[in-house]
């Protein structure tokens, strides 16, 4: 494991603490490598977070260091959960924020699954156009 990347992972982040069982979360689905929880501040009627159990800071880190099994498991879980919630017909959005400009708050890689209402445009108001 590259020590530079590994040392950047903050193991006190909230998802690391949930994964260690130190703080509670509403668990929706779990495999050996992946956990799905309910977002604590839902932005839509369905707002789930898909987390790898390994220590990865973001999508880029996950793609660079995760095993094939972890990669396949995480993306299979996204599909499994969207199907079990019967979202494939009505639609859903999957998002992963990476870094400060994207607004990543928790430095443990996660994919948001949003659904259950008309979600509208991908981005909110463009901050550069605000007066
Ligand atoms: P991001 O901005 O992409 O890092 O998203 C972080 C998400 O984690 C936000 O949607 C938060 O509402 C959510 N969140 C923060 N703390 C918790 C928690 N304890 N349990 C579940 N979700 C959380």
C-alpha cells in the first residue's frame, strides 16, 4: 500500500467510526467489503451512502488501491440496492464528491444514491453567477 496515500487517510472520520461500530448508523445492506447506510441529513426521500469497508479517501484513491473484489463488490452493491428498492424504473442518481471544490465533507470514499422524487438539475445554483 503506498504510504503517502495511506497516511492521508484520517481514521477518525465519521464513516470510519461507523464502520468500527463506534457510532450508530441505520444499516441498509452489508457485505464482507461494503456497507450501505442511510444518510443522516437526507436530500431526497431515498438518500443512501455506499461505503467500502477499506480505508480509502475518495474515488481516485479507491480506484488506485482497491482490489478487484472490492471494486466489483461496491458497484454490485449499488446495483443490488437500487434494484431491491425498485428504483430502476423511476430512476435514481449516483454521485461521489471528491475534494473541496466538489464539497466532499467526509474523507472516506462513498457513493450517494438519491431517488424518490424528481431530482431536477444536477447542480444547484452556480455560485460564480451569484451577485
Ligand atoms: P459528502 O459531502 O459527499 O462527503 O457527503 C457526506 C454525507 O455524509 C452528507 O450527505 C452527510 O449528510 C452524511 N453524513 C454525515 N454524518 C453522517 C452520519 N453520522 N451518518 C450518516 N450520514 C452522515
